[in-house]
């Protein structure tokens, strides 16, 4: 009876060491390819997420400056940041030392933009340039952050005539905008 039970087991042929090694190598290559694809997909996602963050923050800066400067009665444009900063006026500029965009409202509140690390990872340093058209109380603002550029017109609704100092006839780059 034992012969009937054990004889089929002895006649069965198993896998050789070479066959097992080939299977392990094939599985390892497939797993390596899957890991590489997953890692590349993750890097692509993070890069796209950084680009979206830069675009969103840049648009938020433009909209906030547009709202604050558009309702002002006076506007000053400088190519350098004054020291000390005014306390009785609003201002907007990119602070090189803290690497963030500062918007200080006339009421004393301050908002900081571009605080996410995406700007550093993409090496997207913002540059603001403005041009005053004069005739229609329109300030053209151009915000460039890395490969992204946002251009907008700021309609100064309440501005008293001739209060933009100085009146830029060519685009000023890297500006400090002050408003009251």
C-alpha cells in the first residue's frame, strides 16, 4: 500500500535551480520596471503640482494687487523698496530676503504670497513690471514667475488725476507699488 501512495510522488519532476533562477530574474525585472514607472509618475505629479501652485499664487497676487491698487486714490511707483516702509499707506513688492510677495493694505493688515516651496523648486523668482497708460487711469501690470506670465490692467477707479509718481512711460521692472 505504501508503494501505491509514494510511487507517484517519486515520479513527479520538480523545477530545476536554473528554472527558478530565471523566474526570479524575470520577476525582478518586471518589479524594477514597475518601480521606475511609479517613481517617474510621482515626480511628474509633483512637478505639475508645483506648476499649479506657482500659477495659482501668481494669480492671487495679481488679483490682490488689482483690488487694493484699483480702489486707491493715489499711487506711487518706485524701482527700489524704501526704508523704512510706510505705515500710513498700502504697498506691494517682492521681498528678496524672505522670498515672498508682501501686500500691505492701508488698514494695516498684511498678506504674504508665494510662501510655498514650489517657487524655490521651480526656481521661479517673480518679477513685476508696470506701465501707466495715463489717458484712462490704467496701470498695466505684468507678473512673471519662472515660465509663467500674467498680464492685467488695473483700472484705478478713485484716483485723483496726476497722482501716479513717477509716471512710467516705459515698463519699470522689479517695482515697489505704494498706494493710499
